[in-house]
């Protein structure tokens, strides 16, 4: 039963893109339903929304979180909703990750012309993505596709396919689903081929660390299994010292296993990949461990990857990003008209 509303409306900071607004409304409605507390949305413009530069040139996807975090610390909003995959792994002093709601499907999807799948697209097909992780893993499949860097919101990216500028684009299924457009995907990419970004499909609800009452309210939205899974993924990313634009994929899942006595128990299964930007080399590893120690699992798997040479691949990504040619004007829309979205 919904609790009676008490106190003034809570101010929820959100980016102004259609996807961000949809995600924030979902969280606002869930919080009001759980606590009875009204919520109002406050739009915040981030540097990622106005810059035409590639994300690797303006600080990575952390630029989407920076303005929201400033608004929190300055008291302009009470809490904020981020796409978790865009949130830097380093904690922000003065803020706390109060809730991680249940995760949407974390997988990537292909949206291609003529309903084609990745395997059906011919060699030389032009596939758009703003993610070095997606590009590297698709190139590693050896299908001969050309990966084209793109920016723009979901509508803009889909229009590249509709207008014939690209043969396909790769997006996160969760973002399409939240916009009610999941049926536009022509293929859901198997994580055995393309692992998603750490935290993909999950939302992060952040507030000031001293807002004790608000933290208690937001805790009603937290989903324990999702928090455990993404904590393992983000611990791996942090231990690799790789940013959220690096060619690193990770996916943790809560699975059933048998203990020494034959009793069914739950544990975390974590898969990860680190790839060279051109797909010429990939390292894939997996591990499992207690659900109570997600950070330890992520750190241990990262150590194994580093021992096998992952650091060189991450360094190669940074050097490539520093010298990356910006997308062509046709595939780098005017930010005043098209606010970029990260479909999570």
C-alpha cells in the first residue's frame, strides 16, 4: 500500500534527452508509488549534450554525469538518475549511490536495413556505433564490416539506417525498450559475440551522502541482485583502470549452483572481454564467486586479465582515442538539434 505523501516534492535531476527523461519519469513514478512522496523533474544540460566532439575527446561518458553531480552538490536537485554505464567507477566525494533498480536486458542489439542480422550483412557494410567496445568486438568477428563512429540520440542514429547513410547501427536493447521501440531491433546480439558494457541496462540513483531521510526513501528502489551484478562489473572496470569508453565488456549474472553439501545456492557468474580497438586481439575470461563479494570477484578477474596482457590493450585504446579523427559532419549532428543519448 502506498504511504501517504509527506513533505515537499523531491527534485529529480535529469538530462533533457527523450531517453533520460523517460528513465527519470520511471524512477519518479516508482518512488512515488513506493513512498507516496511527490517528485518533480529538473532538466540539467550536460557538456555531452552540447558538444559536437567525440566522447573520447571531451572526457568520455563521464561528461553526462558531471553536470548532474554538480547540481546535486550545489543543492539545485535532491537526487539524480544516471545510466549506470555512463557513471565513472570512482566515487564522487559527498555523494552516494542510494539505489540501483532492477536491470533491463543488458544486451546490445543491431538495427539493420531490410531486417538483416549481423551475419547476413555483406562484407563492407557500414555499421554505426559510438562505442569502441562494440566496434572492437564486431571487428573481431572477422566479417569484414566497416565500423563508423556516430553520435546523436536514438532517433538520429536510427535515421542513418532509414536514410541509407549506414547499413546498420548498434544500440543497447534497454534504451530501445524504455522508449517502446524494442521491436525495431533486427537482432539481439549474443554476449558470446558482443559482451555489453559494465553496468549496461541498469540505472543509478544518486543523492548527497548526508541526506539520511532521502537515502532511506530511495533504498526502496534498490534491487539486490542487480546491485551485486553491476558491482562486480564495475569493480573489474576500475581494476583495469579503464574508462567507460574503453573496449571492455563485462556481464555478471546471479546463477544457481550446488555447494559442498549438494544444496542449491546462489553465486555470481562474471564474463569479461578486453579487446584491441581494431579487433585484432581479444582476451575473454570468466569466473564465479559468492554473491556477497562482488567487488572481490571483479577484482580477481581483472587481475587475471592484466596478467594476460589486458593493460596493453587498454593503453592502445587511449592512444587511438587521442588521435581519433572526428566523425564526418553527416554523422555528427548539430548538438543544438540533436541531444546525444546513451541507450542503456
